[in-house]
């Protein structure tokens, strides 16, 4: 885009508190005299005229110190350098000549290779070959499905069952957890409860999960949340969910919503699960299933198939390289056990 006007004059006009006189032609037409390219501005639009005046000045790299009223000396005044990033040019205006001519002040003060806070003994480059497993697991991907309603005709369970059929057809081994009888967290029951123990064993067994919940009052159900609350971040020195894959689904009685899947994504990230990009949200779920509880052909069904295919692929891609994906600098500097001990240390004094 080329601007047929002096950038400095445009900037002065844009920042001037009083309107600038128009030429007779501009006055008659009601258009701004500044025309970027062949764009014709609507008549009587002083705001747009002023906007393009400022845009023209910036495009020509007019000294931002003039626009921001920054006190700098002549040696650090900006030049029109097409090879410089505007962000670095802006920083140069703030340094009052700390950089030599033609040198970016950020690089001058802080070289991009200067990392004094980094523990070089614990930092290691990423080896692309480490992302290719030496051997591939031969057993079918293990997928656990949790659903958030215990009604006899539970649409979150019915949609999860449709997803399970696709996963089995792809070659996965699928197990369901029935939440009936699962106690509330912190209700005088510990992890030795049979339903809690069953859930935790299944989570440890699986390599990926599907969470399917109805939307109730704009959120996931308590049944769904209780199951997730009983899954620990750490279990006997092992993180049972970390690095495993997750697909999220929801069903709604009315129009389509994404409140529940968004909440499930937050929980999945908190549990350090690899939540796949795709998701399923079925609107008016009561109208998407026949009398036998089978989902009718529809765009909602097609999306559900997409989600299961994606979950299957992501599980195959990541299950044999979890140890590489989860190798974190912060935990090489301070182990998980050391971190837990430090954060649980009571305050003294």
C-alpha cells in the first residue's frame, strides 16, 4: 500500500487539536485528501481520515518518539529501516542512545543467547529422533469412558456408547466406568472405597479417556465432576493421568452449547492430559437417538466419528513417547517429590 502524502505532515494533522483546512476539492467531495492505494473513503468521515493519517505515518516509520513525546537525543532518533521489526524500533526510542547506529537496543542490552537464570546442567536440547519410538506397542489402545448421568436413558451414556463402537471398530480396547454408587469426595470416605478403587484402577490401566457429560445449568453435572475429583494427580509416586489422551463430549436438551466441553478441557489440562483439538457437542440430544438408543445419521454423528478417529490417532502417536513429552526442565531442576515437600512446608515464625 502506498500513501500519496507526507507522513510527517499526516502525523501532525492527526495529532493537531484543531481541524486542518481541506483543499477545495476535498471540501466539495467530503473525502480525505489522503488516499491509501485506490481505497475511496466515505464522505464526511473525519475520524477515518485521521485514522489513515496515523496509519500513513506509522507505515513510513515516522519517529515514534514524536508520537509518544519521548525525550531522546538525535543519535537515537529512528530511521526508516525496512529490515527492522517495529517492536525493536520502539524499544530503541526508549534507550536514549544506548545502542550504536544500526544496532537494536534489545540485542545490545540483552543478547538472545544470554540466559543467566538457566541451569545449563539441567537444560538439554530437544533431539528430534527421541520423538520417534524405538519400538511400537502392539496391544490395542486402551480407552476408558466416563459419562455424567445415571438416568436409564442417559444421552451422555448413549453418545459415549456410539463413540465406543467407533473406537472398537478402529481397533481399540474400551472400558466403561459406571458412576452409580460412587460417594462424594470428602464425605467421610477414603480411597479404599470399592467404587473409588475401581475408578483409579481403570484410570491407571487406560492410555486415553473420553469424558461425556450433559450440560446442566450451564455446566457439567455433579456426577461427572465427582468422578474427576476422585482421580488423583499423583498415586503412589505415579501420575495416573499425565500424558494420556482425552476427548471431551457433551449433550444438551436445547440449542448447541460448548460450556461443558470448555470446562472439561480446563480439567483435562489441569490433570495434564493431552486433550485433542476436536470435540463433540450434540444439541437436542433427545431428538438424535431412536427408540433403541442408537444415534441417527446426522452432522452430529459425523462429528462424533471425527472425534473418535482423532483420539485413536493421538493415542497411537503419543503413548510410546510419553516419557519424552513429559520430560520437563522444571522437574529436572527440582523433582516432583522435592517440590511437594517444599510447598507443603508450614510457615514458621
